[in-house]
C-alpha cells in the first residue's frame, strides 16, 4: 500500500510539472505567432456603446465613425521627432471618442480644428489607465479617455481609435499600428521554463526510482 501511494504522489507531481511545461510551451507559441487582425470594417456603435468597457473580441477591430473633431492636442517630438495629433471626436450620435489621428512635421492647430464632417476609419484600442509604453517608436505612453471626462458633457467612449484614414484628409500620415502582446515576457524565457518544468518531472521520477532501489539494499 505504501508503494502505491508513493507512485501515485509521483505521478501527480509529474502530471503537474508536465502540464506547466505545456502551458509555457503554448505561451511561447502565442508569442511566436502574433494575433491576426480582422480586416473587416464595421461601424463603431455596432461593437461598443459610450461608457462600456471594450471586450477582447473588439480589440484591434477596424471601425468607422462619422462626426467632427472638436479639439486637438499636439504631442511634439515622438517617433523620428515627428509631432503626433490626438483629437477629441464628436460622433453623429452625440458621443465623444479620442482619435490618434497621425503625425506631421509641423501640424497647424488652426488647420486641424475644423468643424467639417469627417469619416474616420481606424483600429479600436483599449483605454490606458496608466503609462503602457515609452514615447518611442510607434507608441504613445498613454491615451486615456478618463482624462477628458471633464472636458465634455456628452457620453464618452472608453477605448480610443488609432486612425488609418480620414475623409476628407488634412494630410496626416497614419502612425503604424502595432497590436499589443497578450502574453508577457519573451519567447526564449518561456522556452527556458519549459525545460525547467520538464527537468522537474524527470527529477521526480528519478527520485522515486532511486528511493525504491535504496529500500532493496
């Protein structure tokens, strides 16, 4: 009976270690194969309503929305010392959403703050409640709609739009979109954990066999 419980405990440990190794292997695979982006363009209000949190299925979906830009903020000296523009956009159904419009060499606030109707197409991105990155490359450290709640009395969408086009255009160059990694860490970091958990499983089997041999001596 004692031998049975020893083998059972060893089998459970081996199963746990191998399941952890498999879990790390899957995370490494997820990092190696970035998520695919659905190219279909859908209306913004078909995915989310103002004030709602974005669902995982809606992240990085391409959306379209019509309305007017009511104000803009220029973020100077971003990637390659280009200035990026983030606009507060009022939709035709009287709601607000932030839009990362693109960049230009020297954006003119008077030129970009027009009241004409614009159709925006872009990627839907979750709000960032804290700094999510450095202001380098194709990244803005933080785009958070909560920072603009006091600037409007209209309902505010929680996520923002990373624009890829405006019609009519004012000449902004779209910032390349990079979808964030769902899995933290690095590929080889997860592979190393696979090796570690596998060695734990081998060690558990070895110790059990070694103990049985020691008892026979």
